[in-house]
């Protein structure tokens, strides 16, 4: 009980101390201001009293003068009564003189007090001025500290954003580790059946080669992908569908053949990239590891690796011999398209949501060059020239640019009246000889530019009105995929082929 009472008393004492400290801080100048106001009031009272005393002295002087005149009159008359009256008046005069002397003395005292109070008031005014100056100084210091605090808050916000990026990277790495562990378990399981699997693989390869020799005999195929999750392979001469590949769980964002047209690679919104044998239509690899939709994927020249770019702000390099990711590059911006620039696939170019073009060393994973401000809108596609010395970029700012990959300088800016980039994933390309560039517009028209001087050549308008999302130059024909689910083969005449049923 005693301990509880002491604790309560201690708590009350601490609380009172806190209140006293608060009052001392918040009312630091209250006592001084109150004292100052009291002195001003006293000064006012003394001034009023002094005026009152002066008025009284004036009245006394006037009364004394009257009495003196009466005494003179009485002296002139000389009567005993008058003499008596005169004596009384003289006594009154003496009394009034003494009172007047006392009033003068009091007035002098009040004047001295007034001077003293004026001195005190002057000191208080000086002190108040100093206090106001100190308040201004402290206020300015507070403003400076507030700005510094805001700067620190912004720095903390930037650090938090960096932490979020690192956390995303950690999540990606953890997913990769999980996939690697799962792959390791699968390989250990498959290792026990290696001979049977190898024989089966050889038989499948023989079947694939036999079918492929028939299927690719004319070498004139192209592929399309759509949001129906399917990839269709077409004959460019007849416009007929040769085969349909399935396996993607969401929309297909890009498709590409390898150099020999034996394999087809597709990037999908299901966060993965997939490979199929073109001849057999059978899936070969499913490349998983991205944590957001994959917008682009490309083979390296010898088809031993695949490079993919994703909305998760990473570029991944996949080893097709091993079937898993061997390098991840963090880009800090969503990757809309990727391409390879040299024969060994060691240099990667990527176009991004932040309007920038970046170049990467696939062996080290380092960004060797970031070309900033190349466009005013996000880059929707990147395409290398046939000789690999230039790269074509397409952007939502309705322009295309040709960039020298050796100097990173813009060689040409391609634009035309009426041309508008139709989607965030619209693709453009070079002609096979590198002399021209073709791109599709939002209204279904094809636009051609000359790469030698960057001049606009012509625009071709077909019957279709839907935005063109991708073009490919195959021989003397241009194939365009449109947003209304159709493919158009442009040559001497345009032939329309339906991608899938509406």
C-alpha cells in the first residue's frame, strides 16, 4: 500500500514538474510582459495624479491670491474685526503655503518616480526588443530545420523505394532458388531413368526431323500470337494456318523463330516464355522465373540461349541446354522489348516504359550504356538492323529513331503526318536489306521510310481500320498483325486471314 502511495505521489510530482516545465517553456515571456504592463499602468496613474496635484496647486494659488487681496482690503479698513479676520486669513494663507510646499514636494517626488519608471520602461523596451529579435532568430532557425527535416524525409522515401526494389530483387531470387531446387529434384528423379529417357528422346527427335522435313520444305512460314493464348503458324504464300500451338495460360505478347526456323519462342502474360518444336508442334521448354508478365523474348544466334524482358523490371538470360535462368539483370523500369545485337549474343538492347534505351553485357549482367531522353513516350519496340550496327526504336511519342550501336547517337528521326503508334507493344522492323523501315499505324496503314536519309517514302492504306500492333518483312512481302484479330499479307495484293474466331 505504501509503495503504491509513493508511486502515485511520485507520478503526481513528475506530472507537476512536466506541467511546470511546459509552462516555463510556453510562458517564458509572460511574466515580463505582465510586469511591463503593470509599469505602464503605474506610469499612467502617476501622470494622472500629477495633473490632479497641479490642478490643486493652481486652485490653492488662486485661493491664496483672493485671501491676500482680502487682507489688503481689511488692512486698509483697520477695524478690529477686520484685523481679526485678517489674522485668520493670514493663518489660512500660511497653511495654504505649507500645503503648497508639500504639494511641490510631492510633485517633485512624483516627477522623480516618473523618471525612474521611464528608465525602467526603457530597459523593459530594450529587453522586449532583444526578446523579439531572439524569437525571430529562433523562428528562422526553426524554418531551416524544417527544410532540413523535409530533405531528410525525401531521402528516407528514396531509401524506402530502393529497399522496395531490393525486396523485389530478393523475391525474384527466392523464386529462382525455388525453381532451381525443384529442377534439381526433377533432374535427380530423371537421372535414375536416364537410359529410357534418352531412347525415348532419340525416337522423338527422329519423328520430329521426319515431320519437319515435310513441314518446312518451302521455308515460307510466319507465326502470330494473340490473347486467345494460342500461337498460329501460317503459310505466307497461301495464308493458310499450318498448325496451332497451345500451352500458354494467358495472352501471347511476342513470338519469334530461331535462325533455322526449327524452334518457336513465345512470351506470355502468364509470367513465362515457352519453346516449341515447329515441326512436331510439341513443347520443349517452359521458362519460368519472372514475377510479372513477359513482354518479349528472343533467341541468341546459335539458339543455345534465350533472352526475355518482363514487366517485373528484369531481363533474364536462359540456358536452353540446362533449361533454367543463368543471369538476371535489374533494369528499374518495365521492359517492353529486347533484342540481341551481335553474333555471339553478348550484347542486349532493351526498350523501356521510362522512355529510355539501354544496352547490356549479357556475360557480366552490367548496363554498358543508358540512352536517356531518346523519346518523349515509352519505347514499344527495338529491332536490330540486318548488319547489326544500328537499332530501330518505336515509341508512343509517334516517332521512330535509328541509333548507331557503336556511338549511341541518333542517326535519323522517322515521323510522318498521320502516323501514330497504336499500342504500348507496337512493333516496327527493317527490310531484309536494311534500306527501309516499315511500321503500322493506329488506323491500319503501313508507313515506309528510307534509312539512308530518314525520308518518308509512302503510306499504304488497306481496307482495315484497326491499329497495327506488329509487322514483319518476309522476302518481298510485309505481314501485319492487327488489333481486330486479323493478319494482312501485303504484296502486290493484300490478303486477309483471321487469327482466331471472334
